[in-house]
């Protein structure tokens, strides 16, 4: 039998996250602590605090990616220290960014042999603002060349996302939002004549209305603007805000005319971190030709001994999201994106069928023809509860389902919307439908939370 000598070495300190000095008081919130702490303890305590956030997979309000491949996590980690603005230091990341722009230009039918330009952004909001700035600069150049005033630019749109309101306020443009007609879920082409004039820098058409998930009819809007041009001489470009639909329509409705196949479409923005399936922090904007992006807006940075044109509202940002976008493009390809988006659409249509059978709802959008989602309102304006009540009831099971009023002139109509994204499967949505039924039963009995003993042991 082996003999073992007992030594009295230094005893390791006792490490337990909940017996550490940092855990014996509330975490500092408004000032730096005086001393350092064990990184494992800090990590565990912050992780515990983050458990108070909602479960991202049950957040049916967001368009953003909430599920990613394991390989995406590895690529993001590998790019943690890469600043996308440093083209000279990270030339291959810049090259991959350029490839993504080319892929999107091809996907959106950029004119063959054209001089299409585009860039990445932090998201679709920044991309939309860059598109808006190009519209404003081109309008101002035309007005100056004609010797006309440039102090009253306006932008015409329907029920747009708040980024366009920010653009208008930040860059001194009047935002003319066309109110919704009865039973409409977006701007209708015939409404344009009452809103456009010589000071209109452009019309924003939405491919995926935030409020209802529907697509605005870009081709019909362009046709109406063609008629206005022929009658009045007003030549007004279209910017397509395809924040959500830019990665949906090409794969599920390839024959739908909404992109650069329409000559009046000058620029398109999209969000890579929505239905582009990349992680949060990447968007894209593409112009059909270089002359549609005024040179005054472009800055040049050193790049491989030369100069690289850049256009952005910010400067430093991580390159990982762009690499992850390229990964998704390569991994899925055209057929893969089609399968993913069609699966989401099929699941949304399944939920629409369940919602229609429940009784108290009137469907506004059933998941067919646009985004993978469902929107609905109450069929009876006073059933004894509101959709806000239903939202709160669903929260008791972790579901985040938004309720909100439609824009003017339908602000009296409150709706609910459920979005289906990659990572949300049929089983999860069927569980949501069961929970909606239970909540309706509880609300129908005039109850909120039921009062009964919480434990039986």
C-alpha cells in the first residue's frame, strides 16, 4: 500500500458567489466601487440580475433576431476586437462587407451593369436616415440649380416607424404622414396627390408595416407617381423601407414588384438583424446607382494605401455582425432563406387560424402575402375586457404580446400583433394559442388573476 505524506500548505480561500464580500451588499449602481472583485463573482451576480429580463424567445413583439447558430456566437467572439471603420487594419472584414452589399444589390435586382452603391449600418433606422439624407441632398441640389428656395423640404409616407420621425426632426424635414383610411393597413396610392408638391424630397413606401405586418403596394405607388409626373412635372423618387420585408419578399414572393425593377425606386434599406437573421447591430442601405448618392455626403478614409468612400452617422462599431450576416448568407443561400421564411409564414398562418376560431377577434392580417405575423382587433368593441387586459394576462405566462392603437385616422382601433421569427416553432405558437384561450376564459368570467393558495405542501 502506498504511503502518503501529509503537508500543511497554504489553504485555498473559500470561493462561493453568495458568500463573497460583493454579494453581502447591493451591487453598486451609481458609482464605481472602491476595490476590485473576483471576475467570476461579478459575472455570476450580473447573470443573476439579468434573469429579471423577459425570455427573448417569448418576446413576440420584436422583429429582431433572438436565436442564432452556435457558429454565429464563435464568429462574433472572434471579431470582438475588430472595428469596422478601420478598413486599413481589417481589410478582409471590409471585403466581406462589400460582398454583402453586392449580394443584396443582386437580390433586389439592381440594374445590370449599373453603378449600384451601398453600405452597412448599425440597423435599419440608421440605414433609413442615410436614405433620407440622400433624398434631401438631391432635392436641394435640383432646387438650387433651378434658382428655387430650399427651406421647406417635406417627406411623404404612411404609418412609418419612429426612425422616420427622428429623421424629419433631426434633419429639418416636414414629415407628411398620410392617415389611414377605413379598413386600410397602410398608405394607399390615390392618397398621394393631396400630399406631394414641389418641396417633396421623396415618398417612403413600407415593405412590412410595423403596426400590421402588411406590405404597402410599391408598384402601385410608383405608378401613381408616374401619373403625377406626367400631369404636373413633379418627378418624385421612392425610398423603400424594407426593414423587415427586404429579406422576406425575395424568397417567398419572387415575382412581387417592389425593388429596383421599378425605375422610380431610388434606394432601399433593410435590417440584417431582423429577418436577415443576423444578430443585433447590422442594417443595410443600397442605391440603384452612384449618382443617387450625392458626393457631398461621402467621406473618404485610408484603405490599403488608397481611399475608401464611407457614409454613416456614427464611426466606430464592431465588425462581428457583418461577418455573421455573411455567414448566414453563405450557410442558407437562396433556398435556405426561402425555407426558413416560409416556415415562419406557415406558423403565422396556423396562429391566424387559431385566432379566428376563438370568437372575440377580427383578423386584420392573417400572415399571408407579407411578413410572418398576425394582427387582430376585438370584433366586439366592448366585450368586457380590452386587449391591454389580455396583454397583461399573457405576461403571467411570460408572453410579450403588444397591444397598441393604429395611427391616425384609425387611432380608435386598438390591435394586437404577434410576430413569428426564426427560432419560434409551431409547438411554441400552439402553446401561445392555448394560453390565449385560457386568458380569454378568465377575462370572460370578469377575472384578472385568480386568488387561490399558491402551495399545497
